[in-house]
């Protein structure tokens, strides 16, 4: 079997984002790109709790399935577009997380209001216009609106989180949801404007996180 460790990590992350409510049922997807261009992606419509490594598919850089018998995620065309146009991105997670999606219904971005958003998403997270699921346009909009950040909110749909590693993409979607909750609560309580971080504070938060954890 190809890429067994990567497949196990993908399943672990998929179950984690479901456990904390970023997806429901069989929604969303998790994918990783290897240095040779191969893409490892979750199958379409399969429960994460019972998913096994042999059910996770491998595609070559041209998008052809080279390992696996199931149908890959319906969003694979968008995932491939992101990988093709973002050379520093090696992991993509797509979720339907409710609080971040709610932000996209009332604002053009989730502003930089908390350090954790800046730590992992590298600043304010933009909202991309609506694009249909399972379409390349979903990837096109994500690439255009990411603009160097590690997450984008898809209006009326959900979130695309990216990173140089699967760990980075996972942190981006999880902390994005936490900060979305905070911002929505503060906006409701204040009845309007919410205090934001300064550009200097954002830069400091981004740089501070670079030394977070056990680096090797």
C-alpha cells in the first residue's frame, strides 16, 4: 500500500475535525500532496469513523487515481486546482464549520481580533464569493482569496484551510472556528464594532507562533 502513514494521519485528522463539530456525517474532505505531486484524498461520502487506509485514494499529479477503488472526494477538482496554483501548500482541509460559515453571511472577512487567528491563519481570514461544490470554481475562488493566508471562508458553504503540512491546515480550521465564535459573540454583545488587533500586533502574533511547539 502506498503512503500508509499519510493515510493514517489523514483519517486521524478527519475524525478529529468531525469530533469537534467542523463537519457532520460524511461532509468535508482531507487531502495531502507529496513531493512528487501525488495527492492523497479521502473518498466521497464515506464515514470517517470506519474509514480504513485502503479506502483513502492516491491520485497522480494529473488527477488520475493510481491507488484505490472508491470514488475520490467530489471536491477533488478544486483540491487539485489549489495544489497546482499554491506551491507552498501541501495539505488542504475542507469543512462545513458553522460559526466560520456564519461569519461569511454577514461580513467580507473574519478580522484579526484574536492572537490565535493570527498565529495559525496569518491574519484576518477573507470571505470568497459563492461557488458551487464539486466545481473547479471552488478552487479558483479559494486561491484568489487566500492571498497568502492559511484559510478562506467560502460564502454559503464552509471553509478551505491549507498549510505546508497537514498539522498546519488542521490548526488553521480549528482555531478559525474558535475565533469565529468569539467574534460573533462580541459583535452580538456590542451591537456593532469589535476591537481589532493593530497591524503590529498581528505581525508579532504571526512571528511568535513560528517558535511554538517542539521544532526539529
